[in-house]
């Protein structure tokens, strides 16, 4: 009779262990789902913020471009004060930056 009680106790302990493992798996799955949702929300927020920053920088660049091009008509006679190689280098750098900005849109 003692052997049966001992076997019953072992079976119940095994059932409790199986139940705990299942519960732990369910909890782990819930935590993973919550982490995915939170990460998704953070990524979405980051994309929105990055887009806002990009828009602001593009607007600032456009304003600066308009200021620079508006100034060109007034200073055409004085445009030769910069050496031609320096102007070419500046144009190259500006073009690279514009391409980089457009690639990240």
C-alpha cells in the first residue's frame, strides 16, 4: 500500500511539473508577443520621428537653397572671387549630399 501511495505521489508530482512547464511556455509566449508589440511600436515611433527630422532638414535645405540662388542674381559680377577649383569641389560636395538625402527618403 505504501508503494502505491508513493507511485501516486510521483504521478501527481509529474502532472504538476508538466502543468508548470506548460504554464511557463504560455507565459514566455505572452512575453514574446508583448515584446514584439512594444518593439513594433518603438520602431514605428522612430520611423515617424526620423521622417519628421528628414522633412525639417529638407525644408531647411530648400530655404537655404532659395537664399543662395536668390543671391546669385545680385552677385554675378562678384562670383569670380572664388577660385574655380574651389567652386567645383563645393559643387561636388553639395551634389553628393543631395544624392545622399534623396537615397534616404
